[in-house]
């Protein structure tokens, strides 16, 4: 009887919920409009669930949920939720060691649990981490490609300038190469390989949910490890849209005209950083549309490059990993239903 009620609740929740997720260390985070769930496989083999009622900033400020604004908001919230999820999964993975260390320091089990819970919340340290991540991302994917493009331009006397499309095209190609190299390097780490498997499990579980199938390992197994709304695909559209926007902006607006080379390019990088906000908004709308209308030929075509990039960040999961991802999505649906 309880099983039938749970199946009915999941079926009903499907009518009202949209689900997104993220792979973490030995687990999967799932987020619905009003639920935040992290499912982790403990070293003992059991699955531990963190269940939180969660509402985004747009819940208090509906304006932020409007098209072209929600993209940048989604990016910031995804980073915040991702950091919390990673902290939680790391704590679970090292739970016994952390507990032994706390006891050595004279902490009681109650104090240990309190410390651990504090580590899983959003505080100033979390925002500092997010800020540091943004700075690192900007340096790696904005400053380095721009500087490398100008370096190639000067070295080979190509005669490119900021007002031409070729400069921004080469800049985009270098960004793609930096991204691919970055993924390739981190994929050499054994823990990251496991995370990429959980990434595949997350996609399979969400696809099972969206197909209306029962949320079982057998059903999830048959779905693809690729998904059109993946963050990897979002990064592709971010790259593609940036080439178009920057080519147009620098052609129409004479940015840095009359300035020496170094100040001119510093100003250009600053302008690029500022324009990442609308570019993120546009990219999010494209990926959201493509995911919603994945049955349309044009949407399938524009999703192909992002799907190809996902080959770098997703691996085929095993059944135990699928079980973790499905536990996470089921909990998110149940919590969503309770708070409809």
C-alpha cells in the first residue's frame, strides 16, 4: 500500500515539477523548484539523503525569473548549491576520519554533528569560494584566450583587430581548446572519473523522469548518458553566443579606439566580462528552449555540439550509481509534492 502511494505521489509530482541535477563525490544532487536533495553512497554502502526545503531568489523576487535574467541567476545558484553539495559529499566520504579527529580534539558527537551541519550551509566562506571560482573562471576563459589571440596576432603579423570577426573567432577557438584541455587534465583523477559516472547517472535518471517511466534502475539503464539541458551544453552555447555578441559589439562600438595596445586590450577584457551577464542569459534561454523542444529537428541539430562536449564529462554509470541518482530524484519529487 505504501509503495502504491509513493508511486502515485511521484506520478503527481511529475505534473508540477521540473528537475535539474549535478554530480558530486559518490553521489548526485537533485533540485526542483522547491526542494534540494543530495544522495550520497556512504563507505558502508548505504545511501544517505540530505533533504532541504529550498526556494531560489526568484521566489522572493519574481522579476529575476523572467527570460534573460534567470540565466545568470541560475548560474550563481547552481554554483552555490554545487559547493554545498560537494562539501556535504566530501564530509560523508570522510565521515569516519572527521569523526575520529573531532573526538581527538575533545568534541562530543553532538558537537561534531553541529560542526558538520555548519559546513553544509551557505555562509560568507561559501560566497568567497564562489567569488574565487568566478575569478579563476574569468582568468582562464576570458583573459587567457584574449591574451593568447593577441599574442598569435602579433607573432604572425595577422593584422587582426578587435573590430573584426576573425579576432573573436580565434578567441573562441582558444577558449574551446582551454576548456577541453582542462576537462582532459582533471579527468585523469580517479575521483573525477567517478564523478563523471555519477554525471551520467544523473542524466539517465532525469531522462527517465521526463519520459514518464517508473523510476527504476532497469528503466534508467536504457536512457542516454547525454542530456540537452546539461551544464556542459550550456558552456558550448556560452562560447558560441560570445563569439557573435563580441563580434557585433566591437564592430559597432569603437572600444578603446585611440588607446595604446595594452590599455585597449585591458578595456576590451573588462567589456567582455561585463557582457558575460547578458550572454549567460541568452545562452540559458537557448538551452532551455532546445531541451523543451528536443523533438524538433532544429533543436536536435543545435544540441549536437553540446552533446558531443558531454562525451568529455559523462561516463556510463553502474547500477549502484543509478540507484543513488534515482534515490535523489525520488526524494526531490516527494518533497516537491508535499509543498505544492
